C-alpha cells in the first residue's frame, strides 16, 4: 500500500461516519480527469486544494485551485465543475452506501 492510500474498510468507515453525522450533506463529488489535468497544468502547480462552499441557492460546491510547491494557493483560475452526489452517484459503491 502506498503512502497515499487507505484500506477499503477504512474508506467505508469514514464515509459512513460522514453520512451519519451529515445526513443532508452531499456524499461525494465526481471530478473529471480533464479538470484535474487542467488544474495541474497551471504554471508552477504541484498539487490541488479543494474547498467546500455553498452557492447562493444553498447547493454544496467543491471549489478547487492549484497549489504551488510552497503550499500556497495559485489563484489564477478557480475551478468548480465537480458534480455532486446525489445526483452523480455510484449507487453500487460501498463508499456511497456503506454496505
């Protein structure tokens, strides 16, 4: 197992805990590879930071920016194309259902 992964069971436990503690919250966000590639193509990008937000209609949003080597946000472009679950869920995933 790499330093960047957790076990499936830990993922199930953590996502179940989140759903239990936040029953009306978005469960997840689907992020397209193209968006990730575009963020990482920002000049001097070394990573991605994701912020939780709520738009003027009360919808939860995932706002993403590139992060430089120094750990600072690169604010040239702010991204919001992540698709929320529900409606963009994998209902067969144990991370979505906990079962």
